[in-house]
C-alpha cells in the first residue's frame, strides 16, 4: 500500500480512502520506469494513477512547465485538470484546447504551470508561438493516445515530441489493447501494465435486446426509457443529426433529454454536460464522442440506438456503466432490417417494453446560470452563501455547482427556482450585480 504522507492528504482531498490495485501498480511503475504503457478500462481511475506519481516527480523550485499531458479532446483535458485541482497540490495546472481563447491561454502561460494539459493542435500552436519553455519538461503523458491516433493527430504529436529534448519519462495511457505505438513517441519496449479485464471478468454488465417493430426506432426507445423507473441513461447513436432528432422527439414526448456531439460549439457542449451531470436533464443523446474521457456520473443504463461498426467502440460505450464493482445494463435496440454485427451475440435476452408508457419523473433540479466565474473572483463558497442568504435556499435545495472562468452554473431544486429568482432579483453578490437566470437548454442553431 502506498503511504507517502503528502499523497495520503491528496487522497483525503479527493475523498478516497485507498488506491485500487491498478493505481498502486501504476504508481510504483511510473516512478521507477522510463517508459510505461498503462492499459485499463474506462472508469477505473487511470487519471489518478498517473497524476499521483507526477506530483512526486515535480520539483518545487522549478518555475517552468515540468510535465506535459496530451489529450485527444478538450473534455478529457478539463477532467484531468479538475482532478489535479481537487488533489489540492501547491502546483499550478493549465489546460489549453482549440476553441478556448488563445489570449487567455497566453496570459496563463506567462506564469508557467508545473503541469500543462492540452490537445495536440493547440499545444503545437503554443510551441510555434514560443509561449512557454520546453527545456524543463521531463515527463510526457499521452492519455487516450489511441483516440488521438484515430483522430489523426500524428503530425502534431510528432512535432511536439520532437521538440521535447529533455524527456526522461514517457507514459502512454489507453482503455484499448493491441495498439501499435508510433516510433515518434520514443516509447521503446515499455513496461506494459494490462488491467483490461477479459469478458469473463467483466460479468457485472448485462446485455439486453429490445426489438423494434418499426424501422424508425424512436417509439421503442421511448418505451425503453419509460421502463427504466426514472433512472438516467446515455443513448448512443452514430450521427450528429440523429442525436439532435432523437433528443427533440423525446422532449416532445415529455422526456427531459439533451444532445451532445462534436458539431456543437464549446459552450453548448459544456452546457449539455453540466445539465446532465447535475441532474437537470436525465437522458444524454450522443455520438461516440461521449464514449470515453468525459466527467459524467456512473450510469446504470447505456442504450445503443445504433450499433457502432467496430467492437472497440461498442466496448467503450458500455464502459460508461458497470464500472469497477458496480452493475449495469447495456440495451441494444434492433430492427430486423439492420445489418448484423459480427461482434454481437444476438442470442442475448430480449426485453419486452411494449407496455411501458409511464413517463419518467421530471428532474429534481434545474440549472441556474450565473454571468460570472473565477476571473470575476467568484467561487463556490460565494455562490452557496448568496443563494442561501439572499435566495433563502436551504443547503438541501442546492445541487452541483460548477465555476468556470467567466460563467458559473448551479443546480437548484426545481420547486424552489421561481421563489429563489424572485428573492435575488435586485440583490448583488460580492458587491456586483450578476445576471442570474434559468440556463437555457441546448437547442438547434436554426431555432436561435
């Protein structure tokens, strides 16, 4: 068991009593070996597995970037940043990604973080601009590097790694085995830590088939959701327009859903995730973009409205449920006309949902938007204080609060929202009048 006193405090900050076997093994191996390949399923705690040893490798007297973490998506970058901040170290962290203000990032990097997280395109851009020094970077992490390869970031990653001349530790992290490691990573003969369970070991996941009589499966999806006893679910489909269409149809039928895909702008994507995370929307209709690397709660239900072409993506989608020791169910909605997938056993149990018509309960919370964030010197304590004192809310009326750079979101019990907004209409928070209102739901661009 890992007993570094500093790390014990970090775990307490995270609300974790002890590390799991994978995290302990990764911890020790990363500290001792130069090249490590960590393979572990989604939701097993890989982020902490590499952040804890990185914390130990940092030198407090250094004033430059010491560790670079490359990620395929802004969502994964923000998630890693969130874990680092929760750890409560004294070391600065920054995250850089496309769509974020380059000027804000350059300003942040003028006081260099010890840990820099970013997408390959944006980090390559900063290296071109010379906005931070590379000569103190000794540790490189390529998280979900298989996804970065899939997304075609070869050129940027090759360029970045070629400029990191002082590296002495390289860590590759993936939830997928059997990946060819490109030569430009400089990772030769890594120590492989393979914690991906066999199918027999991953027995907490149940598979169920829902047979749709109609080619358009929306009614079958509606009945399936009605059968889930108001529990939240992620619904996966293969196309962006399908995600929007399905979400719209469910909302018309009285189900609180929102969509999420790569064609949305950054703010819309973030808003959809926040509303899903804090329980003000119960059903997230998404493409494979949400199959991994997102900070969303453990799901009991994953629904495949469409099946992906590759087994690997099917596995990643299912990784959103039945994590660690929890149990979960993945549902496949199938119509007889659809192409059969080689990777799927169509002999799985069939779930009859024909008689399920009771709508799920409306969400307990609504999301409140606040027109200020960290850069306006607002924090969670300020928001809780203002909502409690001026808004006359009990602590139990407040849910998840998320403070971004220039905006914030707070979950408030739906039945208290109207009274709360009336109470704070003319009030100031920290001496300033902020716009505070119900956060709008994500809607299609042409409707705006």
